[in-house]
C-alpha cells in the first residue's frame, strides 16, 4: 500500500471522528479527534513498554498501528483480548 493511500485513510478517519465529535456537541471536535487517535497509539506503546513486567506484548506492525489509531484505547484492548485467546 502506498503512503498517500495510508495518509488518505488516516485523514478520512480523522474527519469522520471530527464529525462524530461535532454531532456530540463538543466545542473542539478536531482537537478531541486528534487526542483520541494519539491516545490509542500511546496505549499501544505503553502496553509494549510494560510487556517486560507483565509478559503481554503486542507486536508493532502496520495493522496494529492502524487498529490503535482508528480504534483508540478500545482497539488496543480488543487486540490484547484477542492475543490472550489466540
């Protein structure tokens, strides 16, 4: 997949989140969308940093980054739950 397609997907997700936050009557929908996406990636890296203590590690790949960007904290939680069962 080329970089411009990845950037286009991320931009569309950002705009979709912004519209959802705007409909939810947030005062700053763009800021809230960006914070939501950054929290997902930060959670993914926090899980990997704590992996040496807990023994639970999520591999950082293109798919896991996209899930954490799009899904945020619930997306990372879903990946953790799936890694425990499979």
